[in-house]
């Protein structure tokens, strides 16, 4: 299946009204026939013989028969872009004698440079030997070319003699023991690259067409994408296991228990779960990915990921919603009626996989609204693990929830220092943001000073709570004694005077028993004993949140990847663990399309010639920057500096005497 595009130069233009001129309602304007987007499957048989311009853009034409253009002797422009042409008769264009130049000569091709060089060197030698006196030009015989995805097979012909070369593969092949045509490396590498981006087959074809490159077929690209997706999944699963083994080795070197790991975890959905509230009784998400990262090293490597999908690319899956109840592969791994928002279930599966590799969960850091901790707790209570899990909350999400809590507390509005309700509501919103920022700042500074003594930190922060209550009521006495971020020594340095939210509002709450109780309720949400115990490690889920954003870049919300969702999630995971460049290199090698190593070479000359004319010397340093070594390429071996003679032409006589002196 391939697309054929044919263009020719139009010598003149005519203007007239467009009228139907065939049984398929093609539009005719003088000698121009426009059959674009008419859902045609064949070339119409009643095209006027006087036609000079004929376009079939955006139809479903698959076969061009021998008499498709019969009698069109004046045709000079033919367009067949965006069709499904798979068969062209050998003499289909015999009657269109007015076709001066085929547009294929002005299109672009993706070829391997070394293969292209080998082809033309062999063609030049062969043509010279067979026709030593021929003065014709050698060019590609586009009528014989074959497209293999984004790769091409070409042959050469002579414009004067009857010389024709054999067919050359202008691409590298993948070694295979299977029968049949070998895959082209460029097609495999292309799919690895597309898995790292939000786009896929349709968007890439548009890029090709805009670049004047005949695009690969949709079915061929999808077939390759399916195969590459499975290989990426297999490679990333092996890599995740290596990451787990690495953590065990690190903990063993530290003298810690190598069978226990501290983690952070989170889940991402293709559609936000809360987006369906009040609109539908069903959960709007159909795909999710649960990820686990270690909290043992500064890298916080991803050690497990679990993609879940209710979607299957097979049409029969819509008849039976259960997984695997139809013939062929099923990309759905949970039933349509299952709750996709059940994070406890997904976390349990992840923790069980870690247990199989000899890792038990100790400290679990999650969002405040996550139920993943219950999965670790259940495994411990059921006797499947022997390590007591400890639950910690992500401090960033706690701060966000703290702001929402204060903003939604109706009693807070009543104590705001304003007369009108609308003013009090506005002040409550600013106060909520400031309260969350103040408590988080106090916690961060206390953690910096007393992170090695959690009990001391809790004791210090209990006095800070009193200082915050007094601070918002205009009493900064306790601030200078207990606060980490507010001082009474100079009023300009008090927290409220520096606040981005309240400093312009002369904010001061009237102190009474009611306002004091409300303020303490706001402060204790973040600095109370229970919350301090949950955030004592000041841990967060930033690494898994980063993976969530990476997954959004490979599985965007505006595109549904039913067939390759799992492979794209594993691509995002591998990219986060290794970086984009290394990930592409590793996955290309796993896909069978390794990127060849590049050795270092001499850089540019670092100095100019020692003279302005005549003969002199110059030197250059080996910089290995033209190109730089990559993909395990070697650095240039040799002296770091190289001298060379330079010649700048003869000098005038008076300058030559000076140089000799």
C-alpha cells in the first residue's frame, strides 16, 4: 500500500465556472477537472479528452488500470496524493504523452548515505565498462523504485543508452533468521522515536507530505509500531528489574537491609477521574498507569510501573467486555466494569511484583487522597510480607490541601477583617494561601535545623503554632521567640509585612476566643501532631509526578492509543530513568536498529598561519568535536597538537625581505 503523487508543469491558466463533467460529479473548469474528495475508488471513465489538469486528491483509489488515462493526450498535470494506490498497470501512462516531467523527480527520499555511495560508485563503473563512449546522464529510474516503509530500493538508468542497473537497497537491513523480507532499520528506529513523542502514524504521514516525501502506508506503520511496542515493553521490564537489583546492592554496601525499600508512588489517568463529577455515573478514565519509585538514592529511580487499560483495538471486544474473550491479541488487561480508580488494587499488584524480586515495602510516600498505603498494610496483615509499612504524605500535596481546607472553612470568613461579605470572601482566599505558605515555611526551616531529631522538631513546632495565631492577630511577641520565619525585632521583617498575599491589606484579625479557636484549627491541620508524623521525613512524590508528565508526553489526553498504550508508558518510564538520548540509543538497540558508534575526529584549526603571505606554519589541537564521539565511539588516538605547513601565496618583494630578516 503506497501513495503516488504525480505533478507536471502547467503551461497556461484559464478561468471559468466549475460545472459537473462526469457521472461522479467531478468539477470542470475549462480544461481542468477537479475530482478531489469525491470518495472515488476507481478512475472515472468519462473524463474529457481535452483535459490538461486532473486531480484526485483525498479519494480511495487503490488500482490504476491500463486504460485509466486512455485518450488523455493533452494531460499535463496529474495529482493522485492521499489515495490508497497499491497496483499500477505497466502501460497505464502510455496515452498521456503530454506529461513533460513527473513530480517524483522533485520529491525527497530518505536513504542511507553509505548505501547511496556504494550504489552510484558501482553504477558509474558498470556504465563506463558497458558503454565507454556514452555521454548520457545517469539518474534514478523512478518507475522501478520500491518503497519499504520509509526505506527505498532504487535502480539507475542512462538517459541516452539502454543501460539499467540492478536494484539497490538504500537502507540497512535488520539481521533475521525468519523467512521473508528483512525489516529496514530506519522503520524500526522511526517507531522508537515516535514512541518518545505524542504523535504517531497519522501525524508522521502529514509531516512527510509537507516535506514532499512519499509517506509510508498506515497499515505498514501500525504493524511495525505493534512489534516495536512489545520490544520496548520487554526491554523496560528487564531494565526495571536491573534497577531493583541495583537498589539491593546499594543498600547492602551501606550496611542496610537489602530486602526492604522506601518508595514513593502515584497513579496517572488518561482522563482525570474528577472530570466526570456531576456529568456521568461512570468513570471517565479508560487507561491508567501506576508507578513506583525508590526513595533510597538521590536519583529516585523508577523500579516498577503497571499500565492498565480497558480498551482493545479488536472490534469484537465491544461485544464482550471481558478481557480475552475474543480471538486474537487483546490489549485490554482489565474488564470494562472494573473500577479504574482503585489505586489500592494497582498498588498491591506492584508491591507483589517487588516481593517476587525480594523487596518489601517499608516507608510509603503518597498523595493524601491515595489508598496505596492500604495495599502494603494488607500484605503485611495477611502475612505475605514481614516488614511493617509506614505511611508518609507528600508535603507539596499537603500544602495544597491545607490551602483548600482553610478556603472552604466557612467560619474563617466570619473573622476576616472586612465589613462587606464580598471583601471577607476575597480576604479568606488570600488568607488561605498565606496560611498554607506560612505553615509550610515554618515546617521547612524546622526540618532543616532538626531533621536528625524528629521529636525535637515536633516540640519546637508546637510553640510555633502559638506564634502563628498571635501573628495574624497583630501580636508578634512569640514570633521572635519561637518562629523560624517571622521576627519582631524589626517590624518590616514580620511575616505579614513580607507576605505576597496580605501585606497590602493591613491584615489583622481581632483576637477573641472564637477567632483564636478558628486560627488554631487552621494551623493544626498542617502543624498538628498527626500531620507532623505523616510528613516527618519531608518526603514527596516529585519523581513519580515527573513520570506522570512524561507519560502525558507519550500518551496525550487528546489521543487514544488502544493498541500501543502499554509500550508508550514503558517508553516514558525508560526515558525518565535514562534520559531521552540514552533511552533512544538503548531502545533502538533492543528493537534491532542500533545507532552506529561515531568516533572522534580532528576539530577545526585553532590558530591561523604564522605569516600573512608566503610559507609558514600552523597547528591545531585535537578537540574531538567534529564530530564528538557518541554511541560508544572512541576518541581520536594521537598527539594532542599537530603542526602543518601553510602557504598563502607569494609575498611582495618588500614584505618578503622583512620575513627573511
